[in-house]
C-alpha cells in the first residue's frame, strides 16, 4: 500500500508542478507576445531520456514548493 501512495503522490506533485510551469510560462508570454506552449511540453517533452528525467525532476521540485507554500498559507491564515 505504501508503494501505491508514494507513486500516486509523485504523480500528483509532478502534475501540480507541470500545471504551475504551464500557467506561469503562458501568462508570461501574454506580456511578451511569444508563442504559447502546450501542457504536454511541460508534462512529457519529446527528446532524450535525460531531458525527460530533468523535466520530471523540475516538475516534482516545483510541485513540492507550491504545495509547501500552500500549506504555509493555510497555517498562517487559519491561526
């Protein structure tokens, strides 16, 4: 059961990280008039396995930071 929880938690954190990166990048492009990128380019980019692993680690890191920030905001505003 613990293995399933670890895998599902990692997937949720990577999805959260990819969502934050997608929203942040595409909101930034609104002000710079650049091209939009699709969600799949943040979730699972095409290319080498090294690029996919780096992208997965980046999504996981940003997901952890956003989830931690959200928990801290809940603690601050509910006390």
